[in-house]
C-alpha cells in the first residue's frame, strides 16, 4: 500500500540529492503560482517516469483527497496504465480523470442504497412528492443559510413555489438573515423566536407548506458540530417530526460541506448520516482556491452523491454538480 | 480511519524491539508513517515535507533510551518538534495609548463574529471596557447578529445603517470607542475570499487607516490543505499579528493550525472550543500537538476536572480508593462528576489510548448509558450501595423493575463494578499511575507514560 512512498533504490550522490532538492523547491514554487502549470508540467514530459506518480500524489493530496483515497486512486491508475500499455503522459492524464470520475459515480462501499444511484426527487408511483421537503444540515459556518437562499432562488427561477423553514433558532440573527434572503427571492419564511424549539418551527413549516400548496419546502437547521451528541439528537428529532407529519418526507437531506474543509469532512458525513440519514451533498465556497477533494473520500466510503456546488457569493452562484467538471477543476 | 501515530509506529517498529540505535532505514520507515499521520491530520503537504526532514535529522543516530521503545522515541521527537513549531502561547498585545484596536479577519464562516463576542466577554471579565464594531456590511443580518451577542454580553456594539462603507464604519467605530472611554475596540469584518481583490483591498485599507494593535486571522480548525494559501494571502495583503483557531471542539485533528502557523510565522493566540460565548481558551501548544498526533488531550481533561472537582472531595475520594472502600454510592457521585466534565465521548476521547481503543472496538458510549447506570444505582437501597454483595437475585429483580432495566443490565453493572474495584486495588496498591498537574510536562520522559 505504501509503495508510493518508497524511496528509489539506488543510493544517490550528493549532487543528485541537491539537484532533487532544487527540483522540489522549484515545483513548490510552481504550485504557488498556478496549479494548471503544475499539472501541465507533469504531463509535458515525453514518457512516464517515476516522478509523475510522485507529482500526481502531491497534486491529489493538496486537493484534500486524503492519503487513503489518493493511494487508492493512483494504485488503480497504475494498474490501468500497465494494462492498457499507456505510454504517453497525456493518456495517463485522461485515465486519471476517468478514475476520479469513477470514484464519484461508482461508490465502492455505498452505505446508503437510497442515494447510491444518484440523487434527485424520489418519486413514488412516478409522482413528484408535493411538497418536496428538503432538509439542510451541516456544521457551523459551512454556508447552509446562503445555500438555502440560492436553492430557493434556483427553484423560484424554475417557476416553483418555495417555502423556507427557519429551523436555526440558536445563532443570533440567523432568522433575520433568512428572512432577508426570503424577501429577495420571493419565498415566505416560516419562523419563530430566537431560542425557540426548532422542532416546533419545523412542524409549522411543514404545515404551512402543505396549506399553501407549496412545491418545495426548504428547512434550515442550526449549524452543529457532529461531535455534540445532544445537538445531533435534536436533529434526529427534527427529522422525525417531519416524517411524522408528512410520510416520506424529508425527501432529501442535504449535507452542506465547506470546500475548504479537510479530512474532517468524512467524519461529518458519517455522523450526520447516522442521525439524519443524509441523502446528498452540497459543496459550498468552491469559488476559492480549495478543491473540496474530501468529497472523493466521502463518495468512496459512503456513496453519497453530490448534487450542488456553490460557486460564488451571488444568489445565482449555484450549479448542479457535474462530476466531469468537478474533476477538471481539480487540475485548474 | 484515525489511528494514532504511536499505534502505527508501534507496528512499524515491532521488529526493532531491543535494538539500541535507530539506523537510517528504520528512520525512513518511521518517517513514512509520520508523514502519513500528519497528512491525515490536514497538515499542509509542504509543511509536512519540511517537518519530516527536521524530525529525520533529529532522529538519526539517536540512542534508544532503555525505558522507551523505538516507537516511543520517534513519537517523542515528533511531539517535541510539533510543540516547537506551534510556538508559545501569547496574549493580546495592548496598545500603549488606549484604545487597543483588535481587528478580526478571515474567510466566510470561519467564526469571526462569534469570536469577536467571545473576545469581548473575555476582555470585560478581565476588567477592561470593550466596544464591538460591526463592519460586516455584506452578509445579511451580520450586524444584527453582533448586536444580539453584544446585548447578551452587555457589551456595547457600534453600528451604522445598511449601506455604510466598512472603512468609514471602522474609523468611526474606533473614534466612538475613544470618546466613550473604551480601552479596547474589537472590529468584526466581513468574511472574504483571499483571492477577491476588491475585498482584500478593502480590508487592507481599513488596516492602514486604523493601524490596529492586533490583526487576528480567524481560521476554522477543520480547514484542509488550502489553509496555507488563504493564510499567506491574508498575511501578505493585510498583514496579520496572530491567529485564532475556531471549532476546535469537534473531532478534527487540527493540522491546519500547524500549517498556518508555519507559513505566517505569527503566534496562535486563542482557540474557540464551543458555541457559547465563554468558549474561548488560551492556546497550549502541547495539547494541540497531542491532538494532531491522535494522542488525546490529558491536560485539558485534568484542567477541567480541577475546575469541577473541589479539592476536598477529591482527597476524600483518593482515600477511599486507597483503602478500597469505594462503593456504589461513591461510584454514583463519580459518574455525576464525569458528566460535569462535558459530553462523555469528548471526555473519553481526551484520555490517551482510550479514544483510539474505543474506535478500534467500535465502542460507542452514549450519554444515555450513563443515565441508565445512574437509574440502576438509584434503585438500590443505601445498604445495597455500600454493600453490593447483599444484592441477591430477588433484590436484582426489584432493582431491575425499579430502574426500568433488565436483570441482565443489573448483573452487568455489578460485574463491572466488581472488576473496577479489583482494578483499583491493583492500581492503588502498586503505586500506580498518577496524573500530574498541569504545566510543562514535555519531553520524552512523560511520552512513555502517555503511550502506555
């Protein structure tokens, strides 16, 4: 498993060592300047050398794929290179992209069969659930509220009626924030007072969505670290309230991840899935320089599909997830 | 997924038992594990690289002390090196002429507003007279959030109506602080991406206009590899004097702390450890080092225990333990003490080795289990609590009924208690393991102890 990390066999002379150090230094400089140039330089050479593997490993780890996923992807890539007798670095590049897309689309140990075959409204007897209830969860500061605003706008643009439930009764001014967004996109926000019982808000929100015959109900929840047992139990309860009131709901439980999050993202996905049965992911803040590579680890281990990506601060900066594009962005 | 580095090194080094000196090949093997552990903790790739080089240099040719295994040696070196790089804890610099201006900057969602409130509370408790300034005009309701927090803490908040220019708000806010005798002004700025030229220019302007005493970068402890890029951009374009790591109360390894500290060279001043406004703690490099390595965080645990336990009852307990008169009544009061220390899982996770052992065996301890045990003990008579041997099968049935559990549960508890008593006798009889107080326990001596 660790063969990637093994040093090369031959002992090196002092000069060679120096030369290599210089190369490392140079490549680090390159990384700083531009990823594109870095990846290009990896594949610019004429033949596949050991260096390519090391460079690729660096690249994937820097994109937050994590050691395990990186080693796994590169192992498969190596096998493929040998099997298909790929000779050109450009062919290796293509193959790597395929492998990465494969990870996102064919989860290895999918734990959540409901979502493994791709997300989307789960329709029973071919009918779209009405209202379609979307529960949004995540740790603090990942961008849940903004993502909800964008989603509301996204659905409004499709001509759907949207109701928002202000389930974050903990953070100061979270309700106000949502109300402002609601006004901007034209979606009523069902809310209680700060410090109120989120379960009660959610109950009212479901009722309101049914009464108003809304197409979509989006429910905000307070950010919570996945290690806080009590808060996680509260979330379990919120979900139970929704299902009790409207059987089959929530039709989607969306975990919002911050693209800058590292390996802890996997911990988050596991914990939230355990209490709230997460069905899909949204990756926020992809407009920065972080690549959000931990979703590869999440897809690989848990089979959770990514549905949306947040690409900016504007309310329209939300896109449906496209695995090919996402993988391409890793190298840009 | 997260094993501690010591476990990994232990398995790498099993063949080395009894070897007197670490040779280069051994070190190479070990360094691979060190590298992997640090990467899994989200320490930046480049930082890992130079870190491993340093550790290698320190490790080669080291004699393995008799009392330690090679794995313990290497972990000790890594641990020391981590502490060295993480640097010393430093306080907020105070300006020579009031007010001291503290400006908080960072990416969106890193926790600036909450941290601003926490800082204000801490300052007020230290007898200062802080003013909060809300200069985030972008996120809807960010101003209201700070106002609400200020009201809660009884700290005034300077605001301007929607549409005001953040640079003006900041300038006016500081002036307002000056004229109203606030000796500390804490400035909350909007979250911004380090690659957003216009926004970075804005914050740089505020900084050059106000010349704040401290410009602190607020960093989410869960950040991955990209932490270095954001931090170095903020440092280059704005210039920062310190770091605050937030959301450290989760289960993140927090390698980002090492990365940002390394690329910016500025000290880590505080860590945010919870949602409540008093959850801002001073930074201790040794604790974070232990955490990055997955070795638990004994010192925080000891400190919390010290805060919660009064010394007298601790002494009484110690005596009971020593004389082996520890009964179920004492056990019950112990349980209640443990509950005070925080969420059980978090508490157990701080005990070196235990967190890892629990993960390995997939043991899950829930708060509910504790309450269950409590219920069982509470269903016993005082006599039974002091004298568990009394509890025969008919009493067991009664206790089970009374506590809403089964006879099996009662049996399990009694068995566990018996074992615990036995263990305690051994521990207290043989001198045992003592927890030393807080302070500067570092270096190899106690590393061995940590890794038992």
